[in-house]
C-alpha cells in the first residue's frame, strides 16, 4: 500500500528518477521550453520550482544547494549560470508559479499525454498582451475569391449560412 506517498515514481528506481529529473531541469533552464509527457512534467514542476526560488537569493550556500540537486556535469554548470543570471532576474518579483504546462495531443505510439513545459516569464506570447487583435477580423468567402476586413462588432450582426444551407450548397456543386 502506498498511503501518504506523494512521490510519483514514474516507473523508475530512485537513482534513475533523480538523474532524469535533474537532466530535465537542466534542459528546461537552458532552453526555457521542453516537450515531455504530462506525468514527467508534473514531477519536474515539483522538482524545479524550489530551485528557482533558491536562485532568487544569490549566495554561495544557495548555489551549492542547487548544484547538489542538478548534479556535477558540464550541462548543470551552464544551467546554474543561466539560472542565477537570466532566470533569477526575470522571476525576482514573481511569488511562485514559475512554470507552465501546455497540454498537446497524445503520442502516436503509446497514447501518452504530451505537453510543453516552459518557464512562464520567457514566453513572449503570454507576456505581451494581444489587445490589437480583437479590433479587426478578416473574413474569407467560401469560394476563396478574396478577403474583406470587418470589425469585430460588425461580425455579430452578419447573417451567415446555417448548417442546413451549407449542406444544400455542397450537394449542388
């Protein structure tokens, strides 16, 4: 029985799981976005967010603590430089929630849930607002003859074909 056991074992022994999570954390810090399974992403979030919190306080002790979690290879040294340099300066005012999980389709081979895991402050799409997109909307005709621009307020009053009219148009052609 695994009552009260909150660790997702991911089908691996402890040493393999810790090595995998440290490698994935290094990849996330260096590339700012990785593609992985949903279960691994949720386990990685629990692993990497305390490390990002420790990077806000740039002391020798916090660097050594993060270094002990990430391992002692060349990639982890570069990840620690990146974490205490670029990443910590961007997340300095954020109180938590440094990562975002974006779900994708299932993988073809084994139907596993795939997702992107990214650092929140490094995605320009979500950081900058998209207020100008709602003003104009391009409307395409069914025949592809041309495009016309209409405002978003005009599209609500347009009368478009219903599903039954679309079906009759397809049978005539």
